[in-house]
């Protein structure tokens, strides 16, 4: 009897890990991971935008999660792998390294992007996909917007990634041994969202605040909870309705929040 109980318990534990993996494999959705954006700005103020890429990565990841096109790798999981591979402090990730990271994550496509400010109120964001299996770089996308509405710019880019990028789902066997399904966001159809989510006001975040948000993420990734708490609080003082900032603040401050 004891042997039966132990066997049943072992099977239950195994099933808890296998079921999510199988569910993702059967969902027939491509698994994507978004890397930090490169700063492609030019001119004497180029360095002023060096930190904004991490914020844009988080913005695009959050936006992609809200549609039913992809299964999206959590940014925290990507950061964990970068640390494990001693790449956390590296700026730009080359395509070969992106492919290696993708295999560890169990991602089928790595989304890389670039950002450029003209210093006069206009910003440009670009994105492209790297096929982890073939290493091919495809689907270049480009959007232009106002520095006063960075989230709107990323929403445009997210739409292009979701609708214009041709990213078919593949057999889910790459990196399966290393895949952490706890670091995946299974996207859900927009129709499944609560009505209040649809009617929520669109947050318009300016470039300066986006850079502040990026610095907060950087502090969080570095384990500096005090600084991260301070910076996320500053972002929320300007944009109290920006839920991701509130969620990050709850995480670094040790409290619970929605």
C-alpha cells in the first residue's frame, strides 16, 4: 500500500511538470522571447538613451501577452538566463548569442529591436525575428511615433509583430530539457478579457518617464530593491494607472499587488 501511495505521488508530481509543457506544445502558438532594445540614436545626446532598451523590452513583452498570437517568455526568466550565461551586463546581443539564449529558454523566435530618437520629439522603433532553429533573421518591422507617447509607439510595433510577422509555430522540441514553463505567459484571446480592461484609459508615457522605468527595471535586475522601489514609485506618481509598474513595485517591496 505504501509503495502504491509513493508511486501515485511520484506520478502526480511528474504530471504537474509534463502537463504544462504538453499544453504549450499542443497550443500551436509560436513561443517568442523579447530581448532588450539597442540604442541606435545618433548625435551628441546618444548616450542619454542607453538605458531605455530594457524598458522597451518590458513594454513590448507586456503588450504581446495581451493578444492570442504567441506564448511569451517572461522577462524575468530571460534576465535569469542572461545572468547564468554571464551576459546580464552586456549591451547588444548578437544573433548567434540570441539563438543560444533562445534554445535555453525553449523559445522558437527571439525578437530583437532597436530604438532611435532624433532629439526633436520623434522616435523610431524597429523589430525583427530570429528563428532559433534556422538562425535566419526575418520580418523587419519599423514604426515612428512621438516621444510623448512611447507606449503608443510600442503598441504600434506590437501590432506589426502580431499581424505582419510570419512566425509559424514549430515542433516544440528545441531546448525542451531546459524549458521552464513557469517563465511562459500563455496569451489569451482578447475576448476573454474583463470588460473593465477593455475600457481602461490608455496610458500615454513620455520618453523621460520610460527611461525612469528602465532604470527601475535595471535596479530590480541588480537586486537593489531600495532603489527599484524608489524609481517605480516615481513612475507611479506620474502614471498611477500603469499596472506593470505597480506589479514590479509590489515584487521589489515584498508586498502583494495586482
